[in-house]
């Protein structure tokens, strides 16, 4: 692996076609969320199927936790589609048959000249594609378990979300003052939207004591 690809470094913002042939940048796929990125051998490898079946089962938790996931392989478009469908994945599979990523990161798996894949890696990236953790999956036990990923994502999320602990000093005061800039989801609302929502809740509660604020939009 290239020497600068290490925890604390910034992963390149590759642009590749996804399973629908739409060109996608990693920065676009990530947004301001944590990103699980798998650099996969491809559809031919049973180890990839086992890892991605686990990730597919884990995906509902990934989705509700404001976390993104993407897979890059050296498969061509149709093989990448088959790989994605065969494991029941719901996230983008990016296709790199030209091996741009393999060459750029210096991760050719030279022990498999028949398929010429990438050495498989799994990375957990903070927003801005900052590398939090990286796993070399050449051997299957080098790949992260779901508990490894949960631990990494807990650390990343607690680091990037100011509202991780609602008991943090000053947060309640900011909320009561109408400053929602530190509250994920709410921070996408305009001041006018926040004020209107507060008025709506206040009016609703006056007539329905059990009423509750509307949740902010999913992001």
C-alpha cells in the first residue's frame, strides 16, 4: 500500500462508474458521514462473498446510523452487477477494470496473475475521506468483523458529531436558544424552518400534552 495511505491520511477521491454506469466520486458518496470502503478482489472470490454477505446483513444498522458504504472492485460492469446482486447489497459497487486504483495505491495482488485483483482492504473513513482505520484482507481473518466496524464507527461518530452526548455542557443552552448548528439533521434546517417548527410544537402541545416535535429530515 502507498505509504501515505495510513490512519490520519486522506484517501484519494476516486471517480468510477457504479453498478448503474453512473460516474460517482467517493466524496459525493460519503457526504458528511463516516464511510466504510471495501477494496475487493471481485465476484470470483468466495472470501469477498462471505464478507459482503455479512455487510449486507449489517446494512440496516449502517443506514440508520448515518453511515455510508461503498465497494470498489476490478470487475467489469456486468460482473460487478452480478456480485452486488448475489450478496444482496444495497450500496454502490464501483467498477475499475482498468485497475486505476490498484496501480495508484500499489496494491496489485501479484500472487494471482490470472485475475490480477487488488489486495483486498477495508477502510473506515471520517468525513473528508480521512482514514480512521484500515484492514488488509489478503487473508480472511485480516478483514474486520462487524464488531471491529462497530467499534471503529462508534469512535468516528463520537468524534465528528457534536451532539453525541446531549449532556455535553452548553448543548442544551444552544438548543433552547434556537442554535441547532451542533445537532445533526437539525443543522440542515434554516433559522426560519427551526422557528416555524418551534411555534408548531408549542401550539400542538398546548392542545395535546402528549404531542412531540417532528423529527428532522433524514440526511
